[in-house]
């Protein structure tokens, strides 16, 4: 089983390469080809200490990029999680989320938020399995509350939130 550790700025290149290798099957081709848009260095440069990497002797197997909000004292946010397709369904992402929840709660955070695209059924099911609820949107698609143009024109998103317990 891979060991979990805090991310480091120096992980950036490896994590981008992981996104290129792993996410081609679950994201649109444009997004899969452009991991620098999904995972610019800024996330590791400023939020490595709240991000997590799971690795074994052969390399990185999963990671989570997240941070504690600078504007909202009670909020934390998970920007991205990725798991090697060969190791999916074994609880790796659950382990990363659980560790992130624990650390966020220890730091006084009470709510974790995340967003994904309405067509990413796997990510939606995963977040629901992790206990997130869907925030009411301004529209609906396939029975899901959708926030139209959330990330810009045509960039609709589904938004999640989960309360976490004080430690
Ligand atoms: C989504 C993803 C992170 C899940 O990782 P994983 O390690 O396979 O997930 P886990 O094994 O920890 O699963 C945890 C729970 O989520 C559920 N789940 C995970 N992926 C699922 C899927 N594609 N469809 C339905 N349920 C799913 C599992 O059944 C499990 O539920 P349970 O606890 O009730 O058994 C992984 O498939 C991935 O890396 N996808 C590509 C990147 C991505 O979509 N990221 C999310 C957007 S930021």
C-alpha cells in the first residue's frame, strides 16, 4: 500500500506528468492534454503543506491538491484528486480525503468544498460516497443541481460541501 505524505513544491513536475498519464480516460481530451491549466505550479508553490501524495518505491500512485481558505476561516477546498487508474477502487482517494478532513479539522476548519463538471459521473459518485452533499444550483442537468457558467462562459460546475467535525 502506498505511504501518504505531505506534498512538496518539488513534486510539481511529477504530479503534472501523472495527470497527463492518468486522466486521459476521465477528462475531456483538451483538459487531459493541458495539465498545466488544471495543475499550475501555484498550487504546489503555495499549498504544498495542505496537499498530500501517496507513493511507493515505484513512484506516485495518488495525490490530492487542496488548501485552507484565506478568506473564509472555516472553509477548506479540495482542488484536485488523482489516482493511478491501475489502483482505483482500492480506497486510495478515500484515504487522501480522510487525511485532508482530519488535518483541516485540526486546523479549525469546519467545511470542505469541491467542484467538478456535470458530465464527470465518476467524480460526482466519488464525492457523494465521501459524504459530500450537492449545493443547490441555478439550473438542473440529469437531475443534478448545476451552477451554469461557474468557471466562465459554458463552464458549468457541480458544487459539493461537507461538514467536518471539530477534533
Ligand atoms: C474519482 C477518483 C479520485 C476515485 O479514486 P479511487 O481511489 O478509485 O476511489 P476510492 O477507491 O477511494 O473510492 C471511495 C468511494 O468512492 C466510490 N467511487 C470511486 N470512484 C467511483 C466511480 N467512478 N463511480 C462510482 N463510485 C465511485 C467508491 O465506490 C467508494 O465508495 P464506498 O466507500 O461506498 O465503497 C479516481 O477515479 C480518479 O482519479 N479519477 C480521475 C480524476 C478525477 O476525476 N478527479 C476528480 C475531479 S477533481
